[in-house]
């Protein structure tokens, strides 16, 4: 068996979490993670290298938002065949609706599918899950399908972790390197976020991007990497200056009992003593680093608290769900960095920001759909939340005047099996994803859809585990290029990218 990734050992996480709990600052968890991972950065060929000048481009504002689908999204019910042959029937031997060769009990009724008219065609017809157009009022009119139709959302087909381009014959013969621990939730989440699937984890591609481009931020007073859903691998880099900083949906995460050291109250005296401890010289390297990171976290919290104390700079309503509020908070932070449509000045001095949001519930081995109406159920409910929240987020960027400067992309552990295990699906491999933003060349499907035949040319086995036809590296490279990473420095962010770009072009959705 392939080895597990040692940097994410639960015992170590528990220790670091306990340290943070002891001082009452959840926001320091992600910064302390940088201390834990620093030693791993020396691994040859698997970490950041010194960027060249060409990695820094014009200092215009841009934000990259990673929306992670935790648990492995069943993308076979996201992008669905919508032609007679592809959709098939329950009685057919093959086809989406086939009981024996297709989705069986997971198949959605063709009558409710949201048909697509992409700008380019592979000769087949495709449709979206009906829940992907729900709006805040619960009507099926102005969600993600509408963004696709208006050219603000693109779909990327069959993307997943790959060490090198891989065919079915190569996979079965094990004649090429394969991602470590395929079909494992923890490992595949880390590999998606690191974009280095054939080596133990050290840094994430979002963190490496931040390390490279942080020079574009002038007089920045807070990290350019902000997470709305806890510690993640995506934003782990080598520089503590751009360590991932955790913010809650209600604003800053403060150190308990901190206050401005003014006056003689007990709290102010305690705060002054605390700051003196942070500033003290320590012989122990860990204590010195801990003090510095804690002091920075306190300062960052004060800045974020100040941002959230002001008026909300937009009127766009958001769902009162975890995802809706994560994206609403990101919109507020973007407004603080980029200014608003009325040309308000930046409050943070940032020209580049990387955000991380997450929604869970996708590990649906059972109860994925309602038996009497497969267009409803747990999976549909998650999709409806995503549609409402992400369309609201896009609308807020339009209101702020930054829609062309903000790109949101989705990621997940893996796809799921094409066939059912009853009323759910099992861990798969390749999956479909979408990208939203004003700069997106939307209204089209990029990459190559798999041949949806079980045991067919794109199935790694017999259950419809699609071998990815686009790698996470290629997906990430298109995003990184748009964000400001030059072709010269792309291998700094994505060390394996030349394994793919030597033989094929990047997906051109941006």
C-alpha cells in the first residue's frame, strides 16, 4: 500500500489544536500549521523555489476563491446526458438511465433536466441537475444555470488527480505513476489541494501561489490567504507572512480578553502584559515564532473587526446557510481590499487575495435521492444551497464592480461511481467542476467528457470510475495564469505541470 501523508497525522493536529485552545485563539490554528510544516519544505522537487521577477505582473486587484465540496461530489448527476442514446432507458443495456449499465435508482427524470446549449459541441447533448438553478425564493429561474447561459459560468469535464497522463491500459498494468491512496477521502482532498499527488504533502498550490505573488501587495496589513472554513491544505505555503488566516462568518476571531492597552482597567493591564510577553526575546525558536504569530493574529483580528464594524458595502441578499454566509463574508473582505464600485480606498493594501470556503455532506453512500422523486433528496438540497449561495456571491461582485476580478472555482475529493450501491454511490475518480466569474469564458464545457460505458475505455474498473482526462495540474494552471503567475513561474506553483503541457494545451476557460 502507498504510505499515508505524515504531515496530517491526527495526533499532531490534536496537539496543535490544544495549543490554540489554551490561548483562546482559533484563528491561530492555521498559522501554527506553518511551523509544523516548515521542515517538510526542504523536500527536493516538492516545494516552492525562489520566484523570478517575471512572476510578478501589474498590481491590479484579483481574488481567487476555492469552493471545496468535501466528501466527493457525485458529478454524474451534475452534468447529465440529454440525448436519446446517452440518456437511454431503464430497460436498455447502456445509457444514463439504465438499471444494469447506468445510474439505475440514482437516475434523474429527463423531464426535469436543465438542458444546456454550449458554445462548442462534442456531438452529445448535456444537461444540469434541476437544483442548480434555484434562487433565494426557491424558484428554478436564476441560479447557476442562468450564469452558464449568460456566459459567466463554465464547466470543466472529468478532472481529477493524475501523476502523469494515464490511459486505462496504463492504469490496469500499473505502468505509470499513480496518485497515492486513490479513493481515500483524506489523501485525495490533500492531493487536490496540493496538486502534487505522487509525493507526501508539503505545501498547497494556493499557498505556493501566495508565496510567489505576495510581492504584488503593497503595505498589506493582513495575509492575502484567508480561510472561512478552518485549516486546509490548499493555502499552506512556506512564508509565515502569507500563512492562511482564519475568519468566521461573523467577523474576526479574537484572542480572549484582548483590548487596546489604554487606561488602568484590569483587562487593559492584562493586554499590556500579554503584548510585553509577545515582544520578549526568547531563546527557544518555537516560543519566538509562537509569540510573533500570535501578535500578528491579534493585529489581524483588530483590522478584520474594524472592517466588519462598518456598513455592509452591498445590498445583495445571501442565504442564511453556512455556505451562504461564508461567501457573504468573502464578499465583504473583497470589498475591503478592492474598494467598492464607488471607488472607496482599500482598507488592507491587498492587490491579490486567495480565499477558501467549504461545504460538506457529499459522501452519500446512501440516501442520496428520494426514491419517489430522485430530483429531490440530500444531494439536491446541497446543490440548491450551492446554486443560491454562489449566484448571490457573483451578484455581489457585480454590485461591488469587481465581477471581472473575482474567479470562483470548485474542487472535491473525487467523483463517484456511475452505478449505484442502492440509493447512493461509492468513491470514484474523475469529476466535473465549474468556474464562475466575469472573466470566465462561460457558456461552454471544457475538457473531454468520458465515455459513460461501464467497463468502457474511460472506466478504471467496472463500476464507472472515470479516469480523469484533465489533471488537477492543468485545471489549476489556467486559474494560476489568470491570477498573475507567469508561464516562467508556473512550475513553481505546479511542479508537475510540464508532464501535461508538453503534450497538450491548458483548458481555456479563462
